[in-house]
């Protein structure tokens, strides 16, 4: 409980809160980590990626920017220099991309700004997603199309274009 705002005891089904760290979370971050801990208990697993995925499935589409907020919640708490933490963040990117494709009428979860900034994370996420998509030939093809698009974006956009897009994206987010 030292450096985590919440923890679950699966033997008793109890969720514990570290008040000092919990109070620093946004309302949505509290929802996300609450669902994450419930995931540990309901799925009876110590697997962090399964608990993250449980929380994602509970909260995706429940409010404006829900997918982005989940990725932000994970990035705020997890250390990107830790390979397992990076794997968890990549899993959330993969789930967000998959959710976007399944809900094409809604706005894209991952904006052009994020693609410009996190090209590697998205490529990793797409690789992770490849594993999900092995069963479906069409979906697999579109995943590789996305990967190709991501690469093109990363290499052909000039710096000034990225800056302009970033400024517009920032204004929209604000
Ligand atoms: Zn956990």
C-alpha cells in the first residue's frame, strides 16, 4: 500500500484505499482503479493486465474521453521505464484502438497529436493487438493497414505540421 492508491484482498473481497494517494486521483482515475481492483476480485486473478482489461471494458464509452482518460490514468501511475508497466499501457492502447474500430461512429480515441507523440507505443500496441486479431482475417488486415498508416504519419509529417496539429489538439482538449 505504500506507492499504490488502492489494493484488493482477493481472499476477503476487500478493496483498500491509501487515503494520501487516493485523494490525489481525479474522479475518473478513482473510477478506473476502483474497477481495476474489482477486476482482481471478480476474476480472482493477480494478473494486472486482466484487471486493467476488466476496468477498460467496464468504463469504455461511459463518458466523454473515457478511453483517453483510462490511458492517462495508467500513464500517471505506472512507470514507462518498467517493461511490465509499459506492457500494461500498451495493452490499454490496443484495447482503445480495437474499441475505436468497433465504434466507428464515435470520435477516435487516439488523436493525431497522440500518434505523433507516441508512435512507438502505438506500434507496440498494434503488435499486441495482432495477437487478439489472429482469429479474424479481415480484422488482421485492417490492423496491418493501421500499422502502415501510423508509420507513414510518423515519417512524412513535417515538424511544423505536427506542431500545428498539436496546438489545435491542445485547444480542442482544453
Ligand atoms: Zn492490480
